[in-house]
C-alpha cells in the first residue's frame, strides 16, 4: 500500500509538472487554433532567467523567500515578453495564411530559440539552485512527497482555479471566450482581438515561466534542450485532456503522469513512454477530441 | 559537348592513375609510413585532434633521434569524422598510399567499419580510444590493438568493487537506454550473475531528459537494493542521485566513466557526495605522463585533450614493436607487441593475444568534498 501511495504521488507530481506547461498550449490553441511549438522554449527561457536572477541574488545574500519571488517575477516578465514578441513576429503576420504556415513558423521559432540559448548561454548542464528548502513539517512524509513536490502540486491547483475564474467570470475572460468562438463576430462587437491574443500569449508564457522555475528547482539542472521533451509531453497531455480546454489540460496531464508512474512502478520504466502513448491512442480512438474536449467540426 | 565531357573523363582518369601511381612508387623510399586517423573536424574533433598532436610530437622526437632502425617515420594524417563510410574511404586511401601501421580509429563504430580493409592489407591498427568490447573479443580483427581498457573491463571492476569490497547482496542495475549505458549495464548484470554472491534485484532503463525520476527511485527503494549501478552519462546520474536523496533512499550509487565528469559534481552538488564512479586510472604521477604533457604544452601551448596519453602510448608501443620486429610485417609486429613490455604514460604495458593492453585499466573513484578521489 505504501508503494502504491508513493507511486501515486510521483505520478501526481509529474502530472502537475506537465500541467503547468500544458495550460499554455491549451490556452493558445483555444484562442487561435495554433499549436505553439515554441511554448517549450518559453518554459526553458523562464528557467534560465530564474537561474540567472537566483544566482545573482544569492551571491548578493538575499533571503530565500525574496530570491524565489524576485526570480519568479523576473522569469515571468522575461518569458511573457518573449511570448508576446514571438506572437507578433512569427504568428500574427500569418493569421490569415493556411493553417500549416503558422505551425511551421512555430517549429522554426522553437529551433531558433533553442539554438539562440545554446549560443548565448552554454551547451553544458547548469546546476539549478534548490530554491525551495525542505520544510520541517514535511519530514515524516518526505520519502513520499517532498517539499518541492508539494509546492508544485499546490501551485498547479491554484493556477488552474485562478485561470478558470479568469475565463469564466472576468471581462477579459469573456472576451477570450468570444474570440475563441468566433473571431470575426468578436471583432464586430468591438473586442480588440489582437489585444486578446497578446494577453493569451502573455498569460500562457507567464505560466510556463513559473513552471520552468519550479521544475528546474525540482530537477536541479537545466540546459537549452529541456524545453523540447517537456514540451512534447505537455503537448501530449493537452491533447489527451482535450486541447483548448483548461480543466482538460490539467486532467490530461495528471492522467499522463499517473500512467507513466504506475507503468514504471508495476511494469518497467523501459515501457513508460509505450504506456503513455498507447493510452493517448486509445483515448483518441474512442474520444477523438480528448477527455474533456468538445467536438468541433468547424475547425477541421 | 559530349566530346569534351569524354575528354574530361579521360583526363580525370589519367590524373587518378597518376595520383595512385605516385604513392605506390613512394613505398620504395626508405621511410616508415604511419597513418593517423580519427575525427579531425566536426562535433567529435576534440576526441581526435589530441592523437594527431601526440603523433606529431613523438614522430619529431623519434626522427630527430635517427628514426626506427635507421628509417624516418612519415605521417599520413586523415580525417574520418567518426563516420563509417568516410573511415572506409580513408582506409582504402591509406592502403594505397602505402601506410604500414595506423594510429587511431577514435570512435568504435567507424573503426570497426574500416578494420577489414586494413586487415586485408596486413596493416596493424592501434586505437587510443575505441572501447567497444567486440573489437578485440570477437576475434574478427587480429590486426587491432588498443591502449584503452574495453567497456566490459569497467563493468567488471565496478561489480567486483560492489560485491567483493563493499559486500552488497542486492544490486539495482539502471541504464539510460543508450548504446554505451545499456552496454555497460548488460555487462554489469552478466558479471553480477556470474559472481553469484549478489543478485540483480532490478534491471531497467530510464528515459533521458524526463522531468522527474521519482517513480523509478521509489521502485528501487521497493526492490530493497543496497546499491544502484548506473550505466549512462552525468545528466541523468545527477538527477537520479538527487532524487534518491530527496526520497530518502539510503542506497549507494556506482557508475561508469560517463559519470566521472566534474560536471556531475557541479550539477548534483551535495547530493553527489559519496557516489562512486569508475574512470581511467590516474596516471598523473607517472613521470612519462608528466613529460608527455609537458611536451604538448611546449609544442602547442595548451593542455592536451582527450585520449592524448593513450595515443602517445600507442605510438610508443608501435614504434617499439617495429624496432624489435625489424619489419612492419603484421605477424612479427603482433609477436613483438605481445612479448615486449613498453614504458608509456599510461603505465608499463604489453598486449594480450586479443589485442587489449595489459596494465591499462580503470579505478573506482568516490566523490569526497566535491572532488573525485581515487580509491586504492
């Protein structure tokens, strides 16, 4: 039973990690129907920014909490400005082009950013400081769920709730939903669609930055390539849950994380990805739009 | 149009004939020709260029001292980019250029591809770095020798260390699914089973680059392993040791020379403390090694790179074999290599009948206070 609980929490942590990245994918897709392949790189840039700021602040002797807040803030601002700029440079000019064009543009952006960080920073693995120190009250259960795991779980939950509230109950959320449902009509009733799209990119990128900081702190290392694999998995999770749906992204991520964790625990970690992607295929066979996705024939 | 094309082809063919004819005529001259092959450009150039430097330094010394048995050595340096196709082309070229022995083959794969061509021509090949066990153990390449221990020697050492020295009974073998890591892990598993005093409680591959390794760590904990033997490179190793400490798993960690890298300690920090990793024996106290490094600094103004000392030793061993054998006949050279002991930077070495150097090996290191300390 202990073993089961250990695996359960491993899976939940992993799922929450995926969710922090998947939310950005799903939001952008929900608004403009684009799979933003550069999202994983935004996550990586967030991690790098947090790394640089945290390193400088810890040399200057700031207290731990201040380092987390300031590094997080810097990562959010920096990543958000990247997200905003990428949308303006790589996607906006292609808004009326065939759907394949912005997709290719996104892949190109992803490669560009990877190589940019490779050249501007380093190809080596860098040690990411452990920003979240071990809480004393967690010690009795530390072998099951660590302090960083807890912070990731709580952050993901809070972020998901905040996003749902934002989209359901605020003015900007209403505008987002309108844009998502019918961009032309939204424009006609006076919604500034370009601004809504920019805001979406900024929110998505900010989430990726927070994810980047927390996940890097959990793993303890970063390099220019971390965005790729994390991005692919998060994308899978978003599709699994129904791309375009916020609760779907979180649910898909948790399902994916748990599948991988239990596959490792009870079968073999050699087959972790086999189980994860078999599950994806199975769900898509029976529910092509994902677990919580709405069937939307217009977008085909 | 077609006439001029035909003429061009004829001219090219004639040129080619000439190009082949000249080196063949050159064999008659009284020099020894040593091929130096390896990646001299591209991603892996840093593994190949130190061998070129070693060859240049030693050949200059040997030639200045009157050569081998009165013959000067001439270097034929060729770039293989560690690519199998290029390596076979290079081999053909070296054979036609009259190379009599070859230093190199840096990467196992491309070396293996080129070996049959050298074998057909009866040319001795000695690698400073190709560690694939099959190169010597298959018996397919009697012309192949190397001055580095094969991968399985390392697995054997780690297994002996874990079982005989540390007395572990339960060992979890984990790898990164790559050629190198999985190869190491499979040898480790085989040697543990052969030893019989310990059992493999877990044998699994992890996905490199995954965001979280807690599930596999929980599984290792569940298996009751006293130590984790890991085949792979340092990025995964540091994630695993970090997660082991975080999940309060009190097992030790033993790994290979892909982990014995200072980056491992830098990245895993305090979590790396106490981890074991095997790597080439520390030869820095050997006076010949010091001299070799000094010579490189004097000649090239920098510290030598990867496999420099192994290449230096290979040139010394081959030069000595040629001297003793009095010819470059493959059988005579092999006999000399197997019987004559040579003092080299990597130790006093000779070769076994398969072509592996005796006296070159690995040591187990432990991370202590942020550095690797060799365990005697």
